[in-house]
C-alpha cells in the first residue's frame, strides 16, 4: 500500500510536470505559500508548500462545464517528521464538502523518502 500511494503521487506530479504545452501558470492565482498549475485538459493542480519549500499538499480540481467552476477531486497531504513522513490520500466528498472519501495513509522513512510529492518543473 505504501508503494502504491508513493508511486501515485510521483506519477501524478510527473504528468503535470511534463506537458509544457499543456501547463500554464496563471500568476493571478499564485499565492505566496502555494504554487498553482493550470492544465488545459480541464484540470487544476494546487501545491501548498512549507517554509522549507517542500510540498505539504497536492490538491487536484476538475472543471465542471455545467456550473462553470473548479470542483475538488482529490488531495494528497504530507506530514514531515524527523524519522518518518506520512502521505495521506483522500477523495472529495460532495455531500460533506470535505476530503474524506477513500482516505488512506502510509508512512515512509524520512531518510529513504525525504520528498513524497514532487513539484512540477516550470
């Protein structure tokens, strides 16, 4: 399970990082502590960073053509520790308006896996 969550995080970040033609950073949406990527394929990915520049969360939104709004889809959250880092995945629950569906966590050695969410290169 640990490897599945880590691989999913790395693959998803890599997909966003690769498509230079498909990725567009919108400066009006970038906040000081977050890095936001707009993807032409109706997906927006937002990365929250800590003071050390490490990604602490990755939130994926999909575009809803009916209501003309971005809707949360799923989120990865990283908790960094001295010896262990924890990666938590959860899907958006539309009824409760929280990231609570299918919630799973895995813990990794901080020395072996110092980074659990890779930021896209721009």
